[in-house]
C-alpha cells in the first residue's frame, strides 16, 4: 500500500537523549519526502511538537487532533495545516484512526503505549486493516518486544499475530515496511475459553 496519511503516536515529553528528537525530525523529513500527511495528537510539546514542526518546516502537511481539555496542557499547535479540537480523548483517537492509513509509535509514555495497543488490538480483531509500526529508536521498544514474545510463549498471544507489529530502527526502513505491508486474511475470532493456536 502507498499511505497518504499516517498517524504518529509519540511522547508529550522529548526524552532525555537528543537521539529521540533527532529521530522525530528524521521521521518528519521522510514523511514529507514520500508525500505522506502527518496525523498526530495536535500538541506542541515533546516529540509531538518536534515531529509536527519538522513536517511543517519541510513543506509537508499536518493534521492535529486534540481534546479541548488538553489545549492548554499540551499547548495545541495552531501553526499547522489543520487543527481539530474535539470533546474527548476517545473522539481524538477515533478521529486520528479515521484520517490515517496506518499507525507509527515513537518512544513515549502511558499515552503512547495505550494508543499503540489499541491500534494493534483493533487490527487483531479486524476492526481495521491498517499497518501498525514501532520506530524502535535506541532500542526503546526492545523490552516490549520481549514481552510480546513472552506472551506467545505463555499462550496469551497467537504467534501469527506477532506480525501485526512492524518494527524498524530507522524512519526509511519503517516506512518501507509500512508500504510493503499486506493485511492478513480475515479469520474467525476465537471464543473465550478456546485454546490459543500457535
């Protein structure tokens, strides 16, 4: 698939190591080079602010979606192509998903992880058929990937669902993986109590 718009989940903090900010800017440049619109949470702080500003600086297009309650806290970024102010966090996530052809998670905290897992769970359930990808800067997501492998080993996650999370260390490689991704064939979801297949 050739995405026209990708949703980027990332921290409202910049992280302690400048490598995270550099990665946000590099991802932004790669999005613009490929003509992909950035959809994100609308904030002007942390990695959110870095990636959106870098897309705008490079001449790209940005759509931000932010709840009214976070306009002050996350300093809603008004100098972007389009900023939507919505009523709730749920509406924010639904709108970002609606406008995007796929999802990328950069390093972040609780909010980023929650958005990531909702996106991949919806993929697992067949609610959407869009790629979900991790930009694994500085090995940030290595422990999470180990946890997914542990979930498979312990019978809580099907091995075939492991491929629902794409992973790369550089923006170019990640966007190549997103472009090459094909949704798996639809499958009947197992009922509670059924033994997980591997």
